[in-house]
């Protein structure tokens, strides 16, 4: 089994930009929940074809992917086999909202719920299922879209009417956003430990500006530096919440 620092480095090198930033945060989370003497067990809810699962397995984790799409899971299995980690990636077909019947409760050190809560009919119920899947003391990575960023992006794109419409819709009942997800976490008995903005500036910088030498690397570094800084993190297109299930 590789060391935690080696595992994190392998995950961080998967891809730059927003994916690289989130991969690094997941590397930190894996390191935080790793128990000496065994592989960390991860559950990726709605993980599809394994964009995170395969790199995490390559970095030394045992990963179960729960997804409703048989085609996506077939791609996951093929990618895991090609990467030499087929024995550490497990595909489970089913709906996230039914995970209580599909995965062992309390069995996972880290659960990924990326883009899941916006896609289900019952976000509160889905989050309770996530909470039940992670072991006491384990972590959950929740990634949720941030509608505030849409308001800003439309305004900067020269569409004030569209920005006003998006601004007025922020208070719509039942909207899933970082604040509502934090409340759902508290209701499910989970504690939010950290928040990171993913792609603070990526959606605001025009593509033509990235043609300059070193511009893409500079943008990735800028996003990483702003990810945990107020008020910049609150303007990101997506927000990652690092959440812990208490021991008690």
C-alpha cells in the first residue's frame, strides 16, 4: 500500500484546473480517513464512468461506484481494468435514493456526493442515505452548484436582464444550493468542516484570454488560491463541502 502523501500526489496529477483542485481536496480527505493497515473504502454516488473512482483506486483506495446507468458502469469497469485496478473498483447499479438497499451501512470511510443532490427528488432523504453509508468519524464530499455564480456570470456577459431573473430566483422554494445543503447536513447529523469554491474564476475569464502563454496554469493557480478565501469562494460555480459524521 502506498503512503498517504504518494496517494495524494497521484490524485492531484490526474488533471489540472477545477478537476485538479477537487482531486487534491479528495486526496486530503482520503489521507484524513485512512486507517493504517487497510485500504480506505470509498463510495462514489452517481460516479458514472469513474472520473474520480479510477484515479482514487489507482492512488490506493477501494472504491464502490453507485450509478443508475448501466452504460456508464460498463465504461467504469473497462477503465478500471485498463488502469490495472479492476479488483479495487466495484460497480453497483441503482438509484442513489435507494442506496440503503444497495450498499452496506456505515462501511465507507469517505462518500462522494458530487452533483447528486440537485438531481434527486428528495435531497434530504438522499443525504440521510449518504450519512448512513459513511462510518462514524468518516467524511463526505458534497459538491453542489452555486446559483450565485450564474447571476455574476450573466451580468459580466452583458445580460443584466438575465442576471436579474437569476437573482430573483435565488429565493425559490426547494432550491438546492450550498446554504440549503449545509442545513440538510445539520439535519442529517453531519458537521460541515470546510467549504471550498471550485472554479472561482474559471467561468468568468474569457476563453480568448487563455491563449496567452502560461495563462491556463495561472488561472488554475488563481482558482486554487481563492478556493477557501472569502468572499471569492462564495462566488464559485460549484462549492465543495467537506462534511464529517461525528463519532458519537
